[in-house]
C-alpha cells in the first residue's frame, strides 16, 4: 500500500483510522483497520474536499460514519480531482469493497 498502513506499522498517533462498521465507542487501532497519516490526508486536497462536499459534518478530530452510498458519491467527485487524490481513494476503495460486504458503513476515527 502506498498511502495506508495497518496498526502494526503505526508510529505515533497522528493517524485517521478507517474502522470497519460502526465504531463501538471503545476500541482504537484495530488490526483490521486501515490507518492514514494526517499529513497524507490533508496534503491530498481533492480527497478531503470530496469528503467535505458529501459529508458536511465530517470531523477530523472525532468519529464520522460513511455509508456505501456516500462513499460512492465521494468517488464520483474524486474522479474530477488530482491524480494523487484519486489514487488515495482507489486504495481505500479496494479495502472497502470487502468491508461493505459485511457492514453498512465504515467509520473514520479522527486524530
């Protein structure tokens, strides 16, 4: 993976955790989550712009649930953004295809 890492590769806490399903309000840094460093998230302007366009209440410091429909809308917006934002989306999308087979949403846990 180019943008995301897994918990066992984490160095510090400046990561946004892409958590499978609804957050249980207790568990952080799950081994089956994807982690995205804060610097990577905010340096891909098109990615964060697309999230904010679809998820108006996105909170980079809290938890934000994203449904499959919302994720697909983000993807349509991303398709008109810069190449690195598109690549970031595609990397997450590969992981999310399996997540959405089991869960109705995923949760981004902010820093």
